[in-house]
C-alpha cells in the first residue's frame, strides 16, 4: 500500500480538483533530451526516454552506453538481482554499472554501489532515479567528481529540509488529519483498482464476470471517496491560504543549504541534466 507523504497534501489540495492522482512518481519526464550520441561522452549525462502505453504508466528506457557510472539523483530504492526491494540509497550515492536490463517498469542498471571505501552489489537501479555517464569515475578529475557528488547530496538535503518544514506547517492545519486520511483512502482505491484490473486479465468465464462486477463497483465507490477527498483538500487549502507561514522562507538551515547548492551548481552546470 502506498503511503501519501505529508508534503503531498499541498500538491493534492491544489490539483486534485483538476486531475486524478498519478499512480506512480515514475510518470516523469526523461532525465535529458540530449541525443544518444552525446550520452556516450563522459561529460554528458546519459538520458532515459519515456514511452506512453495506453492504459498503463509511462515506461522509461535507458539510452546510454551499456557500461558506465553515475550518481543517485535523490533518495531512491535499490533492488537485488531478483527484484527484491532492499531499501533506499541517498542522493549523491556513487555507483558503476556493467549492464542494462529491461523490467516490468523501466530499464534497470546492474550496478555496484559505493559505501564508504567499499563497493557493494550487484544491485539493480531504476534508470529514472539516476544520472549516468560513460567511462569510469576514476577517469574524472577528483575535484570535479566531488563537486558533482556534492551537487546531488545538497539537492537531496534541500528537498528533505523543505519536506520536513512543510510537514511541520501542515500539522498546524486543523484539516490536516482529515485531508491526509481521505487522500490516502483515494490513493488506496486507485492502487486496489489497478491490481484488480491486472488480475482481471488472468481470469476467464464466471470468475472473470464476478471480478469485472467487483471492479465496476469499486470504481463507483471511488467517486464517493474522491468527493470526500476533494472536500477535505479544499478545506485544508483554504485554511492554509488564510494562515500563511514563513517557516520555509525564513529557515536558516535551508538558506545555508541553498547557498552551498548555488555555488556548486555553477561549477557543474554542464555535467547535470536540465531541470524538468
């Protein structure tokens, strides 16, 4: 079951009335729109390209070279060669990869991950969670490699700090608990419907007819769940707008991180994919 992050409530309140919640954060733009030819060099990040399939999530294919190295863009899951989720890696984690494979979602890179002075793996990394380069990390100037690593480490810390501050602000909203619970209920219904739809394709005869009826009933119920979520989100949003907080804009820790990020960004601007 997916958990709705606290920061999501702000986005939820602003956008739920216009569109349904995306089922996956993987429905993103490609890392870069640079050509595959450019991705072969060690100073240009290798891109991933999305292909939309009707009735499914966007699936991304990795267009870079079959071997290389890279960094985790932001906190991301990593997997065993058998596909088991092993936890998360922090932004700025260095890895090398020796192969690219297809999975049910996106291309995955067969990788060795650096922890301290040791390399661990092999692990599988989703291509949309990383930025990658051709060659090997020891072929890059050590100072540039440090700056590039710092870029993603700082970017990850900034996002974590903003999330923590937003959570603190959200918790002061009297409609917070209801908005969070109804948002989660709606997300759960989306996940359940998707699973039922997937199982429907494996059934035949009477079992398929019953499953189809159950799915139809769930979708009717979703309309009621979404209405409650809309109402709670609207109340949450209205209160937040009436009681603005300066917690994020005035946070000293966040300002310090952002200044350090600005400094290192100027050094590696040509080595990172453009913001999407």
